[in-house]
């Protein structure tokens, strides 16, 4: 299955036009968490007042998950 990761903050959107292959939604969400862990620190440092969300879309480009980008995402993920 092909999934797309878009970044949105309510005013701006960065669209993923290429997407990537994942076996299923569970794998796509795990990959999304890895991306959030990579960008959260930089996003918080550069634009601390912006609330960004990683929107995971399926092959039809329909949203299947909205994941907030936060510095403490590891704590949230571990608590779930």
C-alpha cells in the first residue's frame, strides 16, 4: 500500500507528492512516529508557537491518521 505524509499547521501545508510503500497502516504509523521523532526537536526550536500535525494519507489520499508533532512524543507513544 502507498501512504503519504503531509505536514500541516492550520495555515501552511507541506504535501508529500511521492509517498512510500508500507505493508499496512500499522507499519505506516510506525514510520510516521520515526519521522516525528526526527523533526520534533527542530520544529519546536525553530517555530515553538506553531502546532504542526503529520497527516498520514492512504493511496487514495484520504487521511487515515492525524499525529501531533511534539517534542515529548516519545513519552506519549510509550504511555499508549
